[in-house]
């Protein structure tokens, strides 16, 4: 838990953790943990309302609302900013900041998304934070202006810089190099607190496996 008030709970989700139970995995999910936490705290079962979601192997900030009022407020009245850190394959030299506006399309039952004019409008801004020439990777900050599934992963691949460790859109994991998942981390959110109508800004460091990879010689 990185933030909590009477309306909102914000947690730093570890990688390899599902947000919601599925038919294949009904326990040990973030939702299970939040239900247990609410039971311990309030002495009653409460349904966790997730305002944003992350892929199982993406780490970082998830906002959970504690009541229907807070959920509706965030959806309808709050400004919302979300930024991610990603480690991408290759050195981005051409620009310090790249705006990607490309429609994202789901083709049938295929889990992969593609850039296609039939898809939904999507906008991502990627900003170079640091280049690691010895590893041939770049640390970038990505800001989402739309919320399409796999948006950052698809957009970064579309400009030739897939995320390190991405099994769907990049070259996948490499445990010998410490790459066990896609290196994508939701590190910053900003929203309006429902009851007080005040801005809340939360920022956390990149997850430890990404930090260790960048420090590794």
C-alpha cells in the first residue's frame, strides 16, 4: 500500500500477479488480497473496485476505490494522469520525445493487438530518460492519453523499440540476463480525491528487477 484515505486505496502491484481471479486461477490475486485487507480493516467483506488495471507481468500503481461514489467520481469528474517507465530494446537517438498516435485493433480471438485503421484511436507520448549504450537499451517514460489494451507495448513496437522481455511484442525473456518479464512499470498517477476535491499525486521508483537489470554489468 502506497496511499490510502477514506475513498481510495493505491497499491504497488508486483509483477506476475493477476489483478482479478480467472477460471484458471481463482486465488492469490490482487483482488483476493484487497478483499482480505478490507475484511481485516473494516470487519466486513467489500468488493474492490479497480479504477485502472495492469497486465499480469506489468508492475506498479493500481487505484482501488472503496465505494461506488468514489468510482463514479473518478470516472466522470476527476482529471487523471498515468505515467509508466519502460526499458526498450535499442537506443532511441532520433528524438528526446516521441508522440505516437496510431489506432489499435484486436483481430478476432488473437490476444495480440495490431496497428490498424479499423482499431480505436490511441495516443502515447514516450520521453527518453536515459540511454544505456553498453546494454543497447533505453529507459523511457510513457504517458497514456487513452487506455487501450497493450497500448504502450503495441505503440513502442510500432516505432521499432519493443519493451525488453515482452513475449508478445518483443524478443521475450532471457533469464541469464535477468529478464524474466516485460520491463514495464506504472510509476506515477495523479487524480482528484473524491471527498475533498483535492489533487493527489503519487510517484514510486521503478520495480527492483528493472533497477537490478540496469545496474547489472
